[in-house]
C-alpha cells in the first residue's frame, strides 16, 4: 500500500493493520523455513508495509507532541 493511502487511515486502523502485518510476517517466515511458501516475495512487501505503518504512526506521534509545546 502506498504511503498516501496509509495517511488516509485512522490511528486505530493503522494499529490494526500493523498487527495483521506482524502476524503475516511471522507466518511467512515460518512457511519459508518449511519450504511451503506460495509467494516468497510477499515477505518483503509485508515488511515494507509494516515499516510504512510504523513510520506514519511515529509522524503522527511527533506532530501531536510538537503541537502541544508551541
């Protein structure tokens, strides 16, 4: 998912997606170790999506923190 679409989501939706992606990454790593992964490239995609989600969360956290200090 592109960063612009991540920014359109609410904080709760991003949290939920991040949890789902973490679980998916765990499952994909397990499948890869067993040699039964159907789409090995999905692991890379899922890791990048998780990083995007965490980046958006951090941006929002920093924006909220700096907004209260002014």
